[in-house]
């Protein structure tokens, strides 16, 4: 079973969870490296969405991918 970080984007592309976590880890490492904490930043980024490996979250994402109900985010 594939795991996803987010529902489809406007182009219909699903965001793979492993890829998402690795990329966030890399970015967090770059940012945290500026104050000597690159390794900590990497691990924090890598683990930040680990809860998305739950079946409940993946069911939620699947509903969005299949056109089911989704929550709309409102920017402040």
C-alpha cells in the first residue's frame, strides 16, 4: 500500500510520504545548519509527519484523492 503526505495537487499528482519526509528533512537541515544544528534539523524534518503513516490518515487522504469530502484550509 502506498503512503501519501497530501492529497492530489492541481495536476492530479499525489505526494508520496517518504519523498515528502526526506525533502523536508533536507530543507530543515539547511536551515538549522545556519546555527550549527543541521543533523537535528534533518531528523526533525524527517519525523515531522510520521503520524501520517496511520491507516486513519491514509483513509482521509484516499477520500480526498477519490474526490470525497475534504477540509478546506483558510489562510489568515
